[in-house]
């Protein structure tokens, strides 16, 4: 997800905040200060409501973060790399590298988030019971956290993609039938039905004159609908790439160059004349890195004679996969590290290169042949 600001790292996982969260933060603070708190805890000063609202919104932010960290902790424990956590208007997303290889992994990773939220909510509710009326503001804050965490947990348990409950549903169907593609399709369809239910319910609220809550529910339904649809497509691509080993799509081992070559020589000798976009770089006979056409633009124009390959290349250790690895995993790796290619190696030997364009060409192929068939008939 683009348009995010990284606010920090926890266990090395970058925590990003999408700009929609800033809008949500303002809206939540305002609606708590002007609506929720004065209504349920009347008789306080305006300033009290505002700082209480601000602290509550920040605590909600922390609650969502804890929910996401629970997903990440289980993923890490199951050996799945977590690339980042992004918080946005409807909550959070943990971006896992590749997908969980087994139904049990997916089940545990998905279910722990909502359970954590519900446990937090229950703890907050128990705390409210023992707090005295003397600490009214604290009581109001903890009550709010009890309510929101339980809602957060329950909402995410709804059984439709892309919600956690949809992943739980998928892992169960996957585990029982052994058919990942069918499980994905079912969870995505359930997600779309859920989104229509939300939009219908929101529309009813609007008709009854509840404008704000009606709009909000329609908006949630619309959001679920678009994400269910795009995750279905993403999953279809993943299903396709899961069947294909890297060795089927990769290009041959590449042109090699020396690291002390100038950029000018690199461009003329290797990339232009050979028509190659990538070359591996050797230093004293050892693999030192990789250099691509894109790297060339890092050298200021007019200084191509002085700048050497070693100054612009990506240094070893390089991202590397085995030729028998699933292409879906290799693509996840490239997307996660924001690079365009990975080297393919077997027993320490370089055997090829897989780039994003190899994958794109492969995915376009069925469509291209389909078009041709249409022309023929
Ligand atoms: Zn979750």
C-alpha cells in the first residue's frame, strides 16, 4: 500500500501509517469529544472531553497495532517473514512474505488477531468493573477501549475475505478439502456477499434518516467489496504462479562484468550491444553483485567515464532463490524488497535470473493466445 509514512519498527518490522489514518484520527477524536463522551459521561468540561478523546483515539491506534502484532508474532513463530505492518482507515494490514504454506499456519495467523482484540476488550471491561467513580475520565477511556476492541475483534471474525474471519474460513476449507484455489474462491465470494449485506444495511439506515452511520456502513461495504474483488484476482494470479517453478520462467545466467569497469563502458559494451538489461559483477574472480540498466541512472550524466560499476551496483549478498522454488514465492520476495529481479542459484552456482518481466510475460501469455484464438475463429 502506497502513501504511507513509516513511523517506526518493532522487532525489525516497519510500521507504516496510511494517510487515511490521519483523517480517521481527526474524525474519531472529534466524534468522541462532541458525541460519544458527552452523551455517556455527561457533566464534564469541554477541555476534558477533548483530551480524553485524543487519548482514546491514540489508544485505539495502539489497539489496532497490537492486533496486527499478534498476527505478525504468530507468523514469525511459524517461520513466515513479515515485511511490514500498515495502519489505515479501517484498521491494519500485516504484509507477510509469500503466503502461509500450510492451512494450519494460515488458520493460526488469522485467528490470533481477533482473539487478541477480544481478550484486550474483555480485560478492559473487567478493569472498568473495579475502577471507582472518582477516576471518571480513566473509566470513560477504559470503557471505550472495552467497546472498540470487542467490536474490532468481532468485525474481523466475519467469515469473508479479506477479513481475518475470511482467512479462517479459507484455511478450514483448504485443510478439509486440500484444494487451495477452491477455498480462496469460496472465501472471496463470502466476502463479497458480506460487502453487499453491509451496503444494503447502510442504505436502510440512510432511508431511516441515520445519515452518518448509514454512510459509514455503506463505505465499509464498498471497501470490503473492492478489496474482496482485488484479493480474489491477486489470489488467482498466486494460484497460477504457485504451480510454476522458477526454473520454468527464469532467463539464462547473465553477462558478467568487472566491478572496476566504467559506467560508460558498461553501457556500450554490455547492456546496449548485448541487448541485456542486467549483468552480474565479478571482483577478483568472485561474485560481487548485480548491475541493471536502472542502476546506470544513479551515475550523474556526463560522469559516466569516471564512475565505476562498483559505485552503482547492488552489492552481494543478492536475493537468491532455488530453481525449484515456486514462482509465487520468488515474486513475493521481489515485491517485498522492491527489486526487479532475483538471482537463481543451485548449490552455490549461479544458474539464471528471474525478473518481474519474466513473470508478467508469463501471466500475459494465456490472454495473448486467447486473443489470437478469437481472431482465428
Ligand atoms: Zn487482523
